[in-house]
C-alpha cells in the first residue's frame, strides 16, 4: 500500500488509496475526476521506499473523484468591546468538497 502527501487549498493532507477526505472547495460536479499534481511525498507504508520532492515530485499525480460539494457546520464570529455597548455577531459556513482518492 502507498501513501502520499498532497497540497491543496493551502493545506497538506496525507492520503491513501480509497480514503475519503474533506478539502477546501474546488471546481467540479459530483462524479468528476480530478488530479492533484502538487505531490510532496510518496512512500510505502513501511517507509522503505520514500520519494521526497523539492518541493514537489515531478511526474507524480494523485487521482480522485468528487463525492460531494457541501457547506461545513456554522461557526459564530463575535466582536465585543466592553464598556461601549459594542457587539457584533456573524456566522460563517465554509464551502467544502468531499473527495475519494482512487489512484496514487
């Protein structure tokens, strides 16, 4: 079995084949195939064969399929200043994409 570290949405994710994960929203519809070309590391599970990029590996890609486009749970954003009767409350729901890794 192979693991890889990919970079997308300003974050890094350790992925394996068949894994499903939620990432920052990317363009596409449910069922679309996508490729992550910013691969930082590819290795086997035991760690005997490790390839490290500088910063990315050339000719290595991770293929995935979009499972769902959705919005995360709501978080509250609050501003408050004491003694001045100043309060502001707003909510935020992050746009996310669920993807399933199909090939490394």
